[in-house]
C-alpha cells in the first residue's frame, strides 16, 4: 500500500472555462487550484466508497 504522504504527479488537461471555475471556487475556499482538485477528488472517492456513487444525491 502506498504511503499516504507520498504524492504522485499527474498531468491534467482541462478547458479554460473549467480552469476559471475551479480557480474561483478554490479562491472562495482558500485553497490552491491543486488543493481544490485534490479535495474534490478525495470527496468523490469517499462518496463512492460509501454508497457506490460518485455524485451525492443532493448535488
């Protein structure tokens, strides 16, 4: 099992409009864009492990 503190680098290509939306969201949450993406992915994985869905019912 991988060490929790070890981070992998992943190149990611996203549209300019998505980048702008994530940037604003990250700023609102006082995170970097990288931190925001990691947070969102972590939450999706938790949700998937919890009930087999990647999107919460109340979204």
